[in-house]
């Protein structure tokens, strides 16, 4: 266990600030154009995959008695990210709208890089912020999600995913043998609907209609509309198109991550619409040090689902005795997910091993594979 006093030291928090390096790198590649634009994916996915090979695994856990004050340097990076991302997105729209430095292909590659920043970093930080209780952090989460046109993710994640993970009622629990090419369109179609229904049902329990102003979807739509109008004011129709494109890239990365996090892991059906409680075994765990720096410990996902409000520096690592382990960090696993035959070759044997280890009494997995059990009550 890492003592709280050690956790609190600045030098221990600094590796999680590596995302800041993407900002000057982005400015550099935007001014250079050409093949330099490839540095954005190379400096995130590929660089951190290589760093994982050298830095190895981090199996240590922080003292859970560490206080909020001692986590100041960890929280700070998530608090300052939105204004930085805002400047990147709209600064880039202004740049391509007021210069002829980049041709059309280069502009697309540039905004692919913007999407890497707003997806790999921005959505991940918004995920951390939405789980906190204070209003500032929740607002920053909403602003980050609005900047990628995926505001409903907060409602879907908090009200649907965490409650129903590992069951048919959770759209983002990837089913066994379901390739990402099928998962992605299904999730895009189902998640917004399930999020809206979850908010509608909460209002109904208070005897309020769905269109009551307390429905956060009004805020979601308003924030997204404002940012779309800003993109239009700066760059016209091309500016809006580039804004939407970076949002799509960000969403694609989010759902790739969702696909990896729970692939094939289902909660045991107990009958009568009931399922076992969520346990660390229902999420894939990865202890790869460098990619956890980039993703602020998102790969310790087993503990996140077990204790959703635990801040990222305090997320605990689990051994294979308690949670299934990914062979590589998310940077490699999300790439593998883009190639279904490769993904199934790597992951399907691990899912079968997980089933035998935790649920040897289940002999017919067909209802789990096809999500045929009743939805949880």
C-alpha cells in the first residue's frame, strides 16, 4: 500500500499530467501540416503502447484513507482541461478558416487529431468528473461532453450502465462474439434512447412530465446547440463539419473503450428478473502503467464499477483471482477491436476461461451470448 503522504506528493501526480503535452504538439503539427499530422495518433496510441512495454505493470494500491486535500494535484488536471480543449477545438476551426496553409485532406487529418484529444483525454476526464458530487465538476463534465455532441453519455453512464452492466439492459456491455462493427451502430442507436428513458422515468417517479425543465436533456441540447453555433460563427458550414467530425472521432474512441471494458462479461441470472450484484469480475482489468497515466487509471475498471465514486488515484488494482486481466493496455486492445477476427482470437479464449473460473455451474451460455434473459427489474 502506498501511504497517503506519498500519494499526495506532486512528483507522483505529474505522470498523469502527460496529456498536457498534446497541446503544444497539436499546435506544432497544425503549423507544419503534411506527415507531421500523424504525430497525434502516434503520440497517444502508439507511444503509450511502447511505453507500456518498458514501464511494465503497476500493481501497487494507494491508501484509501487519502483525503481530498491530498489529491489536489490529481484533481487539478481534470479541472483545467475543459478550457484547454475548448481552445484547441475552436482555435483549430479558426485556424483552418483563416489560412490556406492546409489542404482538405490535411484539415481532415488535423481534426482527426482534435478528436483524439477530445476523445482519448476529454471524454475520459468528463467520466471522472461526472462521478463527483460537487457542481463545478459536474458542469465541467457536461461541457466536455457537449464539445463532442455526446451529452447524453452522462445520463446513460450513471443511470443505465452502472446499474445494469453485464445484463441485456446495458447497451454498452459487448456481447460474446459481437464484433465492434456490430457493437458500434447498436450502441449509437440504443444509448441515447436508454438515457432519455432513464431520465423520463426518474421524473415520472416524481410525478413530473419528461419535458419538465429539470430534465438534464434540456441542458444537453442547449450546450450542444451553443457550441455548434459557435463553430458556425467561426468557420461557417465547413467549421461545423469539422466540429462534427472531431466529435465523431471522439465518440468512436469512447465506444471502442466501452467495447473492451466488458466484452463477454455477464452477471449471473438468478431468476425472476434478478441478477447477482456487480463485482470486480464483471470488468476487464489492466495494470499497464503508462497507459494508465494517459487514461487516469481508467484501466482499473474493475474497481471503478465496484466503487464508482472513488477518485482515479485511489482506484485499486485486482489480481486475476478477483478480476479478469487484459493482456495489453487499452491502446493496443482498442486497436485489436477494430479487427474482429484478431479480437476474437485473443479474447474469446479468455472469456471462456473466465466463465469456467467463476461460473462452472453454468452449462448453457447461449442465453447470455444472445442477451435472451429478461431485463433486470
